[in-house]
C-alpha cells in the first residue's frame, strides 16, 4: 500500500473480449427459436416471443460481463441465423411434395 491506498495496478481489470461459445454457434437454440417463431399464429405473438428471447440473451450476456456493443453484435448475429432458419423452414414446408428444382413440368 502506498499512503494507505491500493496501487492502481491491483484495481485494474482486463476488458472482456473472449466469448466462450458465441450465440451464433448455438445451433440448437437457433433452431428451437426459429421453429417456435414459425409456429406462431400472429405477428404480435411472434414479436412478443422474440422480445422474450432477446431480453433473456441480453441478460445472459450482461451476467458474463460482455460489453454493450459486443452484446448487440452477438444478438444481431443470432437473430440473423434465426431468420435464415425460419426461411428454411418455410421453404421446407411449402415444397414438401417434390425436391426436384425443375418442378412438375
């Protein structure tokens, strides 16, 4: 101690930069959210569910000490993957009869 105070070096905390498992790689979670969104009957229900999911993800990242900028990047990337999965589910369901890209003609 210097003059009864701790040295600044001991109070320094390195910035959090490592994300052990990025949200964009949580394929099971992405598929689950996309499936539930795809099953919602109205846009209002889907929007409410999506808000619950994003609020939960934000709280989780906050608990990990992730910066607000990185948190937003992680959630945006996650939502992009969810949107891609919803589109995949839509096309999969609409084209259930034939997988021939040339069609029936």
